[in-house]
C-alpha cells in the first residue's frame, strides 16, 4: 500500500482500544494516537455523567483529531478511536489524507461491562455501555478481533491485521 495509512482500532468503551492499540504500535514501531485526548471538557463531563454523545458533540472531537493527524507525515499511524457511527467514520476519512482501515475489537457486553465496572479514572464508565452498543454500526470492511482472549493474543492478532493492511 502506498501513501499514508491510518489504522483505527475501534470498539465500544472498555473493549481495549487504548491498551491493544498502544501495545501494537510499540510492537510494530509505529506512532500511536489516543482519540480520547481530543475530547472537549464538555464531552468528557457529559460522558462522565452517563450521557452518550450526539453527532454534534462528536464532530468537533473528530475535527480536532484529524487536525492533529494532518500534522504527522508518518506513513502508518495507529489510532484508538471508538468510531462507532458511520458519520464519525465519514468525518475521519474526509479529514485524513490517506487510506483509513478499521480493526473492530468485539466482545460480549457482559465481558466488556465487567471490565468497565473495574475501570478507574476514565470518563467513560459502565453507564455508557448500552448506548455504545446501540450506536455501534461496524464498517463492512472492518477486521473483527475477539477480545475475550488474553491481551497478548489480541495484540498479536491486531498486529497481524495491521501488517495485512499496511506492510512496512
């Protein structure tokens, strides 16, 4: 694949996007971007209160993310981003000047709910889980990765998918 490629490790809150994406990036020697870092304080407060974001809430978040991605000239970048809705992915793709590929971390709601129940210090808690699953519309071409396995196995699977998308 030529040009720039963005690998989006996507999924609902608690699916392991940050952990898996960061570990895959380290293993492959690629830059990693955490999309949550680009949420406004208002978005963080809304999610912390258990209220899901709307598309008008999401749009400035994705615009800030893509502005940061444009400042990089890395041929391949991994980003951990929920990318739950079609509209978010359209904005992401329009704002990135290259190919965008998706790896969907999927899992049973009970497993992910248990992970969220034990999570501390993050604005997206278990109260958002039902709305996250309701909003999730996976891209047709997303590579699915089951998160019910040990994290090292998930990371190895994600790395293999990344190499399929963008050998470097």
